[in-house]
C-alpha cells in the first residue's frame, strides 16, 4: 500500500488542478499498465475527519484528526506489486512524492480475516 502524506493537492477550480489531475491519472495508468493497480482514493481534507476511540468501555468521538498527528494522510493506493523494489519504484513515480511523502507498507495477511465488503 502506498500511503500519501502531506501533499499539496489543488482543488477543482485552482489553476494548478488540471495539471495535477493529469499527473495523478498518468501514475494510475502506469500502475494499470503494469497490472498492479488494485485501488486508489484521495481522502477529504483532515478537517473533515472524526476520530473514534473506546477507553474503559466509553466511546470518545473527536472532530478532526487525532491531535498528536504531525503528518496528514491524504490518500492511498493499493497495489499488487511483485516485490518491495517495484513498490518503491512506483512510490518514487507517484506525483505526490514531489511535495509530500509516500509510505510503502505491505498489507498484512491475517489467517481467518474476512476482507470482503
């Protein structure tokens, strides 16, 4: 999984939006060409987040991201790469790596966990 942090993502209407969208679509197309693309989604801005925690049986709901967060998760791609080297190569090609950072992390295979929606 490629986790995208702290990227500058122009919104529709911003003059930079068409070029940014073209770069993102080109990256997704490259992942599809390689046959590794599974999914990719940007997230709404961090001010739209709601954080849920359960402590001592009580549900705590906080508007906004977790307060100790220094980096903001902006989106993610799920890729089925042949190995870590390919995942790192694609992370470097991801256009958001130019102004943010891309965390590459394998998805854990947990026996008995049902991932179906």
